[in-house]
C-alpha cells in the first residue's frame, strides 16, 4: 500500500513539474492532477492536499495572482469530480470528467475575472464579453486537461496491471 501511495504522490508532483516547461497558455496538468487524485487516493484528505500543495509550490516559483482563491477552489471541486470516478473508471467516464473539469474551470474562473478583476463592466454584457475573450484559452485548457488525464490515468492503469503491488486494495 505504501508503494502505491508513493507512486501516486510521485506522479502528481512530476505532472505538476510540467508547469515549469514551456507550454502554450493554459495547457496545464493541474486539472488532470485534481481528477486523478480524487479518483485514486483512498484518503480523501490526500486527494485535496496533494494537488493543491503541488500547485502552491509551483505557484511560489511561477508567481502568485489575485485569482488564486477562485482557481484553487475550482480545482478542489475538480477533486470532488474525481471521487465520482473511483468505482467508475472507464475511458468514457474519464474523458467526460476531463471535459467537464475543463468546462467547470472555464466557467468559474472567468466569472471570477469578471466579478473581481475590474477588467470588464459588471453587467450582463461585460460578463458575455469576458467569456468570449476567454474562448481562445479554453481550447488549450481542454487540450491540456485531456492530454494529462490520459497520461496519468492511462499510465497508472498500465502500472497497476503490470505490477500487482500497485493495484488498489480490494474492498471487502
């Protein structure tokens, strides 16, 4: 069991390290990490703490921003989405969760930009303009989340099949 936990933690921090490599704007691993943690950690506290800690550590290097509470809160919700996958890890469910996580991130964080950054008028028109301006970034968010979700879930599934010590404990 400790070997499995160590591998999960290592995969999360390795994926978070990808934030330091050059990448298109919003092509990130964090959404996938949050889904993966929610789906795989037996202790739900670890499922929240590890992805958010990995993001906090990388943000300490990359830089902090005013939207952090909204971004971190959104990723905590994505961890909760991962809980849905615990007993339902099919390719279709995982892909659907990756798309849903990206969409949730887009909707909540851009609402936060509109509501709190002062970049757009606080009117319905301002909200629409904010969402329209964010559409180009959504493609990269979706692509990054889907890509890293496939890498994390697919890679871990292969390891579980090949090395039985990493397989989840059976529930009685």
